[in-house]
C-alpha cells in the first residue's frame, strides 16, 4: 500500500495518490494531470479511479482531463449532478483497489454532495480518512458556499454538517489518519492548521467543531460566525468542475504565444485584456507597463488572482520572468483563468528597449519613514483585519487588499499617503490597483510591517490573532 499526499502550497490543497497491487486511485487531482500519470507509470500501475470529494470552488480539479487520458471513471458522492459521465455513489458504497477497499461515506454540509473516503487496509481494518472539505485539521468546511445550489441557508447547511460529523465521522476510530483537502491559507475554512495530516483522535480533542458536548445550535453559531464573503471566482470554478473545461495543454499552447511590445499593447487595447505582471515587487516598483496589475508568481499567486480579478473569462496578457511562462499559465489555469492570450517576449526589458512609456512606484524605507512620521500622517494598512487588530501603527487605517476597491474614497485626493502590508507583497498588489484606478499620490513602505517592527516606529501592543473574532 502506498499513500502519497501531493500538497500544493499556493492553493493550500492536498491531492492524494493511493496504490495497491498495481491499481491506483487519485483523490482531488490538480488541473495538470501528467504528474499523476507519470507517478503511476513509475509504479507500473494503472489509474483505476478518480475520486472527487465534492465540486471544488477554490480550484479547477483535473478529473475531466485525467479521465479522458486514462479511461479511469470519475467518482462523486450522492447528490452530485455533473454534466459528464461519472459514478455517483450511494452512501457506504465500496470500491476495491488491489488489496485495499475504499468506502464512500456521504457527509453533506460543506456541499450537499460532499463525500469522505474511508480507506481499509489489506486486512479490512479502517486505516485512513480522506475528508476533502468536510473536516480539516483545526476546522470544518465553511457552509456558505453551496447555499444557492442547495436552496438552503448557511445555517441549514451547517446543521447538516453537524449531523454528518456526529453520525458518520466521530464514531470512527481515533487512530484513523486524517488526510484533509486543505491546510492553512485556504479560503475554504476559518481556522485551518498548518499541519497537513493528523489523526481523528487528535481532531476530537483539539478541533473546536468536534467538541463532544457541543449542541447543534452551538455548532451552527460557531461555524458560521465571522465568515468572510467568498472570493468571487468560487462559483465560476464550481461551474467548470461540474460542466468540464479545456485540456490544460490547449490552455498552455494559447498562453505561451510570444508578443512584441506593440503586439501586446494592441491586443490589450483591442480585447480589453488585463496586463498582469508576475515579476517581483521590487522589479515592478522600479518599472512597469502603465495600468498593469502586479500579482507576483512567488507569493500567494493563484488565490490572489482569483480574489482580485474574479472573472475567469477575463483575457490576460502577461509580463513574466524568463523561463517561467508555462508555470505561470498553469497556475492561472488551476483557478480557472484559461484566457491567457500571450506574454511579452523579452520581458519588461523589451518594453523599455521599444521606447514605450512606463510607470514606477514611489517607495520609502521604514527607517526613513521615522523622519516624516506624525500623528496625522495618513497611513493605510492593507493586511487582513485580524492582522491589523493584532498589531499596527496607531494612526493607520485598515483597507484590506481583498476589498481595496470598496475603500477608494478613503484615500486622500491630493495629500501623499503611505501604504504597507506584512512584508511588501500585498502592498505592491495594492499599489498596482491604486495606479490602475488613477491614484498615484502614495508611497509604499518597503518591507511592510516586518520592517516597521525593526525600526523605532511605535506600534500597538500585540494581541494574538486567534483571540480575535
């Protein structure tokens, strides 16, 4: 028996490879499926099943392409209604995999088709749970994403999840290994652990949502409390996962089309394509194409693209570090952005050499900020609200990056103001958005709050974020 967790940090997502006696099951594969095929070939094995825990909202799964390339059937839980051929399981339905058995346990609540897969070993003993978004380490799946599709309120879905956990999951053995669908950083839960595997007993002891004495009313209140609005691309990813999508090879072929500076400019003007710059924040600050949006490839790239661009139909042209073209297009496609039209050949340097106009971002060191800092200096902190409440410059205002567009009226029209995040990545994204909206009278604080803390600038007393609602 082989179990391999294939964890993708950018999405905080876990896919799984299970092999026994030359037969393989893949659970919740990513969009680019060749690595799973190569892994099975290495084991001289055949992919027998593609198991989906639910219709994912935060990424486009690779189930459709993997099934077409391997002939393996796609398996969904009860209540699923995909547009393509799939096995729709009954609660408790078993699937043989070599000497192993996989049992589909219907656990609705996060979504109504949500399914947990119980793995039994060669001796028929319960061994592991692949819980998808039903149960995370430290949390459970948010119950507000499937309201429209299920014709239920988030409270009704939460109550459904309560009973799924109590009747289907918690009675199982404490020794079971829990393999969740996501870890810390995912927008599919509120309090996810940084750990990516655990035990069911550990969750019964430490997960707030599995308290033995918890009432249904308490569960519903605590699970729904403090939920932030889901990113706007979530329902669009669900649609793609239910209805299908283009093979990623076709998306990459289209996206890796080379563009001269003039071709890129013409294409952006003619199609309304967004110019997305994925270089480092330092490079973007030094020089960038006017009106372009910065979201660096070496950060939380795909989730920020989904959260801030939102519309997966938006055409995109790219400014990319040399050699990272296919990686960038692949990571865009993971969250459903399939309409990349090409990239700037020769990178930003070719734009300069062509004599094109460019823009910059004014920056200041935290140590230099000390010299101009007053109680009335306008400072805008683009970190999450919990980060802001935890510790901040006293006079700073909180304008979280994910809702920045709703704060545009907060910024001074003429007076210079200052922006920062935790380390510089998010504030540069914010800088690009502000410039694209015609706001240029700001200065980015280099290094963000980490650099501010290293300076002599006074900040509020630290409060642990876990104590904040």
